[in-house]
C-alpha cells in the first residue's frame, strides 16, 4: 500500500459480460491506496449492468451515476458526456477533491492483467508526471488516442479518410503506415517511458489536482475524447504525460488489434473498415 488516495472512474453501457472481471481488478488495485472511491457512470444499459454494479458497491466505497443519453447516437460523444459526469461529481465533493489521483478505467477486459504491485511501482517511479498510461505486453491497440511529438501528430482515422478519397488500390499499405505499425510501439521505441501528448489504452492515472479543471470534448464524436482532454493537460504542463512500459494491463489481443492486423494486410478489410467508421461518424 502507498500513502495516497484515488478516485476510480468507469463509464458503463451494456457491460454485464465484462464487468465482473473489472470488479476483480478493482478488488486488487484499490488495496494499493489508503483510501479510495469508485464512480460508475452508466448510460441506458439494456442488460443487467446496473444490478451488478449496485451489488458490487454494497461492499465498496463508491457510487453509481445514471445518465440517460438515448438521444445521442455517437458512441464517442456519449463517452465524453459520461466522463464529464464523473468530473462534475468530484468537483462537488470536497473530500474527493482532495484525493491524490484520478484513475480512469474501461471495461471490456482490457485491464485484466493489472495488479497492485504494478500500479504501486508505476506511481512511485513516475511521481514527476501528471498522467501515466499503460501499454499492452504484445500489441498496443489504442492508436486513435495516441499522439507522440514528431511521430504521430495526427488523427489516424481522419488522415486515412482523406487519403482514401483518391487512393483505394493500395489502401492497406497506407493503413499500415498510419495505424498498423503503431501496434509494435513497444518494440521500436526502446525507452521504458514513452513521452506522449496523448494516450489511453484502457486506463489513465492522473494527478487529480492538475486535471480537475479540464473537461472532455469529442467535437460531437469526431475527435477522441481522451485526445482533447490530454492536449489541454499537455498545453498547460508541457511534457508531463507518459506511457509506462512496465504498466501492462493486457496482452493486447482483442478485436481492435485483430481489425488492425486484417486491415494492414488486406485492401478488402481496410475498405470495409473505413466504410464502417465513416458511417459511425
């Protein structure tokens, strides 16, 4: 245990198939802190997510916030609103405002490999940074949120759409250059601490007093909500965000990396992926 406090924040919609594994992770990592509080923000679940969360919170320090977002179709826009809800809750709570860390977590099985030892070591070894993000031990998957100076300064989907308008024949090669190669970031960047302008990867550890003034903004779902949030932090504090390679939260073998791999080797899958993403936007 470290002599620190943390607020854990989790957006939820229809996560009954994944949320029990997240509960197990929370049971492990909340023990790292002298005090903690968990905030779930649930929106319009049609499964039994609400019931499972209420059951879990009976023996935990935390709360469930329900936010109806039925009129908003875009998933990223909904997530930005949900994330702002937990920030609002913290701002209204004097006790939580004095906690040390804001720790944001996703469901979806992306944090199954987290444990208290990894978390404590990361926090103690990176005290000079405002934000710390995990990586995955095999494939890095969250490339849309990734921004690294002089390496990936662009919205990878936006760039892909622009090129697709005039180049369809070899679009898989463009996809690999813009997106696919970053699955291997652990291997071609040798440093254990990768300085970033933005990242996420299913988890973020922020110094609460440094970030509570900011809000998430997705531009109605057109931009990644984490990117806009992290850019505000970077603009104010400079080189203060890192990916810590020692903090691995999963193997990175998931639907995202499968799609990235398929699109990197096949024009068919790349074109299908682009059309699907454009429809979602």
